[in-house]
C-alpha cells in the first residue's frame, strides 16, 4: 500500500485590502501578480523572496492582468479604462512603470498577450487594439466591431485572435491580416 501525499499544501499566504479579482503567473513561474477590486496590484518575486505593491488601493477595480510570454512586461486593465504596463527587469529588479494609457472606452474587461510574441490585444468597447511590446507602441490597425468585445483569446501558435461579445457574437482574425473579421451565425455554436 502506498502512502499518498496531499496534492496541495499551503506554502504562503497574505492579504490585500479588497477582494482578489485576477491572478497571473509569469511563464517561468518566478512571478505571481495579484489584482483586487480596489485597484491594488501586488507582484510576488519568488526567486528574490520579495513582494512589491505596484499599485495601491484606489476606487477602481483591476479585472485582467497578465505577463507577456517572455516575462518582460506585466499589464493590468479594469474599471478605470486605461492600460497599466510595467517592464520587468528580472528577479530582484524593481519593475519600471509606463505612464497609464487611457483608451477612452470605459471599463476594460479583456486583454490578452500573444502566447509566443509581444502583442497585447485589448478589448476597448467596439474596438480591439494591439499594443506591440517590441516597438513599445500601439499598432495603427485597430479592429472595429459591430458590437462590444467582452473577452479575447489567442490561438496557441499566436497566429489567430478571437473575440466574443454581446448578443452571442464572436469574431476571428488572422494576426497578419487585421482587416474585417469572419463572422458566422448560422447554427447554435456559429458553425454551419
């Protein structure tokens, strides 16, 4: 008879001022970002054994956070309607904050990093915008939608971007051709 070890054991715990709304691990597992309904953003650096409060308590929530695939950037979006970005210099190095970037779309619910690249897709109302981490600027080719985008997902190879929105609509784009999305509404799932 073999003894079974518990799969999960608490190793570390902590508290922030408000409810936790989002968690994100860096690809190498060295960092964990924690966001709250009160706008707090905490970065845990496991290799250095330290934590850094990147943003303190505010009156707006953070709802989506994530690390770029290479771990160079951390992003956060939420109720304030602006993109918050930090450049990470590695373990033990204090992150550098970019100036907040207002997107003029109210609450931002969805943002997603390209799995094998440095493109960050942002759902801002009826537009999907792309921030290019390699160039550190917005790409000019935003995607205009007939409805509001509420969620985003990249394909595993990073070549396609999907958005889901209001009224059961969804859109799909090849990344190299950011023109008009293909849209189908013929069946319950959208497939013919």
